[in-house]
């Protein structure tokens, strides 16, 4: 097995697929918990056309699985699930506080930690 760590700039821009193999978007950025050092969210760029008009969808990091065959991440979601998910515009950053985090994690059915 290769190196178990990866630089954040290598994650940004990586494609994200659903289990059916449909490309949902790509990782825009990572949100890291300052206290624990753990990645809390991978922010997915989804929608729009060629990056114009796309929104940012914070996904709990634990939902993503790296697939070497796809050279990208797979999340157990369909596009329809993302359409109603918590999101923000590229230039509008939500608070990313614990209340926001609980809302995001609850939406996806992931335990907040």
C-alpha cells in the first residue's frame, strides 16, 4: 500500500462520484477542525456549468471513500440528495460552527463528533 497520507492540495480538485459511477463534482476545499486536526468536511463543488453558478456542499469527511479505480472519491449519494442538502455559494462562507455542523451531519445521517 502507498503512503497513508495526502497533501490537501492533492485532494482539492479530485473528482467525487456516486456509487453508480456518476460524477457529482469535485472537492473544492477541506475544512479542518483546529482543535483536533481532523478533516471535518470535504466541500464539494456541485452544479452549474464549467464551474460557473456552482454551489459548495460540505460533506462529512467520513462519508468519502477513495476509489483507486476511479482516481476519485465515492460518496453514497445521488444528485437528488445533494439538491436539497446544506450548501453555500463560493463567495459566501457559512459559520461552520457546531450548530451548522450538526445540521450538515444530521442531513446526511452521520453522527456528529
